[in-house]
């Protein structure tokens, strides 16, 4: 994929892949033109079936309408992997394809999704601030300073690994063979 990038080829369609119902997406760290109203129409009308966050959102929406049960889209990944952007694109798609009866309802639904998204983003910012993590756009973060949340996560992982190692019996074969420990 990096070769495509260096040779200047369009990598927009190679950023997302599927493994069953799971969408694997890569953050290109640049603006790629694979989102917008044209793509919403394309995925809504099933013209283009390549793996895409819109296709995932469309599947969830169609299953909700078909079976009458709530659906979930789980977005996960490392820090900076594009979780917020991917969630925003999924919400943008859902807000634009919802069958509504009037423009007022459409605006209210869109406003509801925006409020929900903004609420989630603001809570994440508050949590990061409370934990002492600096804004990602600050110069210190660009210089390679490790955010406090990441240090906390690494410390917890190391502690868990250490606990697992100490929990392992040093010679599990001794009691089985009747040998002294």
C-alpha cells in the first residue's frame, strides 16, 4: 500500500477491507475523497459494494428496519486510528438515509445525531483533560511526548502480564510425576 502512496496512485478505495461482518479501516492521515453525498447515494442504492463505513452503516440500518431490532456498530482501535472520524461518517450516513416524513423531522434527527456525537466527543475530551492528557494538536504531542492515558494503559498491561507470569507454576510437571518441588 505504501508503494501506491509513493507512486501517487489513488489509495482511497484500498483503505477499507472486510473480514466477514467486520470492517477494517486504515486512517490515511490525509483527506481522501471517499465520503460525501455522492457516496451516500451510491451505497444506499447498492451501486458500489466495496467495503466502506457507509456499507456497514447501511447494513445495520437495513437490518434494523427488516427485523425491528436495534443494531450496534462498534468502532475500536488505537489512539489516532480514526475512531471518531469513522463514527462521524457512520452517523452522517445514517442521518442522511433515514426515511423521514418531513424536513423538520429530518433536521431534528440530524440535530439529534450531531448532539449525540458532540456529547460523546466532549465527554472524551473531559476525560482526557481529567487524566492530564494534552490536546493532540499541541506541540508537545508532536514532539513525541507520550500522553498520560497511553502511559496508564501501558502500565496496566505490563502489570497484567507480570501477574500472569507470576501466577504460572514454575515447574508444573513436578506434582504430576510425583517428584518433589
